[in-house]
C-alpha cells in the first residue's frame, strides 16, 4: 500500500473469504488483486483487455480484471484460479485434465483459460467444442495452438477423450509435465511475480522517434521536485561497457542511448522510485529535448549510398552476410528443362508472448541477484558483468518461469536496468514492461526480401537453385549474424540440390532490432522455396507431394554443404506419411468446390503441402550443455538441470532422459532448476537444442551416476535400481544388494555420490564456400494445410492440418504433439495475419495473433527415424514445427483459388490482389 496517500477501504469476497482491501481512484482490479491482496495467480499480459490472461469471475461472470475498476468490486464476489482450481467438474477436475492433456505449456495464459472454462462448465456441464471455443475466445495463448486446451475442457465436461498419461516417465511415455501442477493451480512464479511489495520500481524513458538526437535537461530538479523519485539513470551511470550483444564484433546495442537514438522505443533513461509515485508522474515532463533526424525503414532506402549510416563501421548499412555454394548453379539453371522463379517478401513478426518482460533485482550478501524471465541465464550473467564492470562471480541469475519466449528472451531486456538500479540504491527493484514497451523495444522476426530461381529436368529431378535474401535486422545486430549464416545452409529445403548458390545479407534500418525467432530466418526462406516447388510440380504436371518425395534428401546423400548423414535422414518418411491425408484433403476440396460452383458460393477449398528441415544447435560453433546430479544421504536423487523451460517442456524431457539413463522412475527425482550459483550451464534455450544437447548431457550424467552406484556393490550394468526408504536396492538377477547412502561420506553440497557431464555436438566449420558440417543433426518436417478462401472477400480460413515430424525418438509424445500444434498456430499467424509495423501495431488489438477460433484440428504424425547422436535417437523439434506451415497454407490458397501469394501475411487485400493478378495472366 502506498505511504503517500489516504486510500478508501472496502471489502471483497475473494475466493470464499471476505477481505478488506484498499484502492485508489482509477485503479484496476488486476492491480489490487496482485499488489494489495497478493493474488498473483492473476496474470497481466496487456492491461487492455486484449489477452484475457487476467480473467477472473466477478459474481460468477468472467471479466478481464485489467478492465474492471477496483471500485466496482466492493461487496462483491471475486474468484481467481487459486479459488477454483480444486473445483471438480462433471467429468474430472480441470487441474487433472489440463495436466493429462498437456494443455498448459508456458502456463501464463492458463489461469485465464481455466477460469473461463470453470464459468462455462458451471452452466454447461457437457459443452460442445464450439461452446468451449466461444467461452475461451477472450483468452489468447501463444504456445499451445489451443487444441489441447479445447480437448482438456471437453474431457472435464465428459464429452472429450480421456487420456491417462503413464507416470513412470520412461523415455517414450507421455508423462505429465513435471512443472505442470504449479501452472494449473496458479502457483507458478513469472517475472513480475517474484518482487515484493515495497520494492522500488522503474520507468524507462524511450525515444518517440525512429532516429533522433537528444539532450537531457535538469535531471536533479526533476528528481528533487517530485515526491517518491529516488534517481534517474542514464548512460553516464553505466560503470562498464554501455554495449551488449550476442557475437564478438557485434556488441552494438547500448543499454541507454548516448546522444542519438536509432529506433523508436530505444531507452535513453530510467526513472527509479516508489511504484505508485512513478505510476502517477507525467513522464511528458521528463527533461529531454529531441531533434528528429532522417531515418530509413526499408532495406532499399538503407542501402542507398546517401542513406544515414546507422553504425559508422558498416558500409551501406550492411551488417554481415552468409554464403553457401556448390557445383555451378548458373549453368544448371541454363540447362534445366523448366525453371520457376520469383521474388518474395515477409513482414516483421512480433513474438507476442503473453508475458511481457519482467523481473526483479536486489543485493544479497553484497552480491547482485537478478530474477527475470530469460532463455539464457549464463549469457545474461556475462553481459551484466561487462555492463556493470563486475566479476561474473558477483552476479547470481535465477530465471523465473518464462511466459513464452520463442527467441526474444535470449536477449537482455529488463535485466540491465534492474541491476543498475539495485546497485545504485541498494534496494530491491521491480520492473515489468508494458505491452507497448515490450512490442516497441524487443526483437522481431526479420522481414525478408528473397529472390529465388529453381530449375528441374523433365523427369522431375532438381537441377539447380539460386537464392538471394536480404534480411532487415533493424537498428542493432542481436541474432542477425545467426540468421544470415543459417539461411544459406537451409534455403535448399531438405532436398538433394547438386548445383546451388545461396547468399544472404543482414541490413540495418531504423526499426526495432530483429533477432531470434523460432527458425532463425528459415521459415521466411521456406516460403519462397516451397512456393516455387509447387509451381514446378504444376509445370511438370506432377503431384506436388510426389515431386517432393522424388527430390527428398536421404541417408548417404550430401546436403548443399556437402555434409553426409549415413543414417537418420527422416524427410522421406515425413513426406510419405502425408500421402493419406493429402489424398483425402484433395478429394474433399474437389467435391467442395464442385458444390460451391453449382451453388454460386464464393467459398473455395484447397490443400497444400510443404516440407522443412532445421539444423539443431549453433551453426558450426561450440554449443555445450552441462548437467549435474547427485545422491543425498537420505537417498534422494537430485537433478540440477539448467535447460530453461520456456513452455516447450525441457524440465520434463531432460529429466525423463536422465531418469531412463540412471534406471529410476522420473517422479523420484528432486529437481533443482536454473540458478547460476548451483546449476551448471546448460546453454541457452534456442535453436531446438535442449532435447538434443542438454538431453545428451543428462543421459551421460545419468549413466555416470548409475556406474558409480553399481560399482559400490560390483553389480552388473543390467541391474535394476529401486530407491525407497533411504536405501538403494540393486538387483542384478543373481544377487541383491542394498546401499545405504547415509553410510557414505557427503561432500560440501551434501552429496554422497555425484556426476557432472558435458556434451558438445560434433560439428565442423564451414569454409569460404559454406562447405562443412554445420550441425550434428537435422530434424525434418512435412505438413499439409487445407484452407477455405472466400474469393469475394479474400478471407482465408484454415480447415485442417496434418503434420508429420521426424523427432528421432519422441521422448514425451504428448509434449511433441503440443509443440507441433503450437508451432502451426504461429505459422498460421505468420501466413495470414501477423505484420508488426513500428509505431502502428504496438498492442494486441492492432497486432493480430491467432485466437482459439482460428485454429482448426491438427493431426500430428510422429515419425521416429533415430539420429546417430541424439539421446535415445532424439532430435530437436521446437523450430521445425513452424517452418512448413506458412508455405503449406500459401500453396493451399493457390490450390483453392489460383491466387499465388508472394508477400506474407496473406491479408484479404493481398489475396484479392493476387486473385486479380491470376485473372489477368
Ligand atoms: Fe498459453 Fe503459453 S501456454 S501462452
């Protein structure tokens, strides 16, 4: 409660108990619930009624707590997830079915989803699917693709399919998420949930211009004339380097801009003070003087020799490039019997996780402690050490739960501001970005401008492929170098191309930085390549799926980098698995279109296919993960695993692999999560690497611990372990042994036995022609999309997806399905609706992401072609799920109505324009 004002007091019946609460005029119910009544199971994603994460029941009716004035709830009944979690619906409790169905991934939307579901089930105990969709329509989810949420609510009502995931957790079993319970009862703590009442807060002053010079005014007077402000931070307060970034040579982003800003939303200062004081101060009075400068937003403008140089050392605003070439692409294209070519463009795509960046920092025993949502705790620590001129050992990073990341939370956001403010004041400091701040200032998917030419022989075999791609990397480097290195390696798609030339460039503009986003440029590239493949199949009068099967990579066949995998190439298996769904969808669409023409309906249906591949982990760079485990005196097996779970399930999957390798059920493990003080570095959560890389480290750590246990009694490797009542029972058929850990000597950490293992995937550098072994493994995917197009309005509705994904070994099939469905939802958004425009779509009502009503049924088809290096044969999956979706949709649109879309998203306007073009051809 504020110390600065008298506040009215009222009573509310919160989750069954009458409580006194204080409120200020104009305060939101969400604020009062979270900050005054400690009800942090209510999540805030937008403060504008767009995302529904804060949904609560007010007298039994779902409302957005962020839009409800606190003054209106006096004397009324408010229920939040914490109050209704235990409620048992007609079939089964939502808490159980959400876990059984894998309906919570990151979990940030889960309270809003479950509260909305309870409201429905109280009135409609056996809802239909469309009733569920209507009831949950106000809540956005960015992770799941909604299908598992719908299935869970149907199961709670008794109309769905029951699932009984096995609980042994053996590799291959669809065990519940190990962190799932916290998410479904509302006790999971995200970045804005860990700070305490009374902590200082921050407001960041940002540039309102795409490029501007600025001068700061009298900051001392600004602070002294206002109650509740502690200080103002600027670039002058940075004790170390006012620069951060990812790659050596590309640390180019300042924490606070110095004299000039390079994009709208860039930070120039931060005001630190009492939370309520900061909320009420008009920051328009902040003493800063702006001089707007000429700026460039397009790559064409940025490369003009007369354009302003965004960074002095980067000629014509070209940051860097990548290249892969083999054979002679020009000659092959000349000799080809048929050629398809085209230019394609894609837009900025916002990550739009439901949890905006948030966290806290304080000093503990003289050391700096930062708790925030992150995908890369060790990278954060190193970056902070450089910015703050501290030794890394003086900094402790404890990641909170992450409410969606998808790549953007690999970069620093709130951390340096929190850390600096905590160091300066010696107090705890909290910061949560507003939705607009989050969208203005954090990274995006690179917009691409791609030209591509592909030639084929009359028999359908690919002859040659040429690719040129420019990627708008915005004002700062972030992960742009990764994108331009990865793209040429992947632009062939998972096909045999003997003659190949692919070149990419990253171009700076005065836009927000583009960075890592599920696929690192490969989804943009796949749009061009898979669209032209469809055109080639049409020219050849071949079935589009069979054309791809004919050209698909195989074991022993070199990639465009000359890398040869003797086993584990699963693309043919993915494509052939689609034959049934493809044939059925094509027939259904033909029948539908015949009827539509007879009835003069403007609706047309079509089906499209596309494939994709993705190299797991860093491109030709070291990429190690370390996993540690130990046995305590009481027999507890402790797993320290720092592979940050951003909703994809690494906590569960890495634990399943470790448990399998050790030979115990997964539910016996005590888990210690990411914490740079006590958990070794498992690397960053990116590039679909955690199942593969951290999974391998976990497998090795499990095996090492098992060896040590067996050695104590000379038992054979095949022995069975059983751990109970403080004893380890070892049975190897011929004899039984018992080990009592309490009789062994414990080390400083309390472990009587311990293991710590590191795995680094075997890769080789690429030479000047991009030849080498960039990845130890690829994952493969093929998807079919069926859509319905209104040829009068240009609207497109997805009708169905079938998605075949080669994961090597599905460590947890339920989580694999969830990744597939969630990735498809993001691919659908990229294909049909998502287009971030700086200054114009900086909120979740102008920037559209798929809702529950946009997602049709998805048929996941899990393919298991074991990888030689993967743990139990497993391959990464997180990025692959998105790559084929947009091109499959675009190909389906063409199949439905003849409109060939070359700029995504395929908005109604663009579909209508493409239809007109197709009529004029
Ligand atoms: Fe729905 Fe992450 S699980 S937003």
